[in-house]
C-alpha cells in the first residue's frame, strides 16, 4: 500500500514525536520537583528556622532541564513564537516553501545549540567542574540534561523539515488567539 503524500515520512517522524513526548514528561516532572523544592525551602525557613542549602541550585538546574527537555514537544505542538505576517498572505505552495526554509534554518540553529551545550558539558566533565555552592554538584550532570533536551529539539526540528518536505501543514497554536 503506498504511503500518502502527507505522511510519507511517518516512519521517521512518529518515533521522534514519541521521544519528544517522553522528554516533555520528564520536563514536567522537573517542573513539579521545582515546586516541591521551593515549597520545602519556604517551609524549612518559616517553620524550622533553617534553609536547605541545595534547593535554589537544584531548582535552577531543573528549570534548565525543564526548558530544554520540553522544547521538542513545544515545537511539535506549534507552541514556539512564530511570526506569520508574511506567511498568511502567501498561497499554500508559498507557505510550504517558506515553512521548509524556516525549518532548515531552525535545524541549523538547533545543531549549533546542540554542539555548544554538548561541548560545554564535555568540557565540564573533562575539567571536573563543580558548582560553587555547598553541594558542589558536578556541572556535567545538569548540563547533560540540556544536551539531551537539545538533541530532542534537534530531532524534532529535523522531523519538522521532513513534514514540510512531505507536504504536511505545520501545527500552529496561534489559532488559539482567535478563540479568546
């Protein structure tokens, strides 16, 4: 059975979408953990008269992980900022070409980000860099989550390129503004 034109890359894009979903779930867990850490810090300060020396550092690490791990799923859902001033006035074929060019540029940028955070994490690992806080967290650990998130985002950007080349219309959450 021939694959329809709009789903001809689904054997590649579907697994990437699954990876993005799992990554987003981990990002959501990080967000809940941030809430728990900050609540524990507030409770400890107000009721126990002490502070948790690791709470702010770990909350910051988890915020970075949350942002990076959720970026791929956000891209798939059309949740990133997208300027459509020119896009909306083009015919469908022009929109598809513009989407493909934008996705290729986005893929190039994602690859640069992936390289940069990977290089940073490897350098931290090689040097044995740790945080300057009391806990002395090895920095490659939180940076490793950034690398995983950047990889997932890059894969999702590649999937977006395949979708545009395959003739799919990209999901655009900007339509939600019309519902308000």
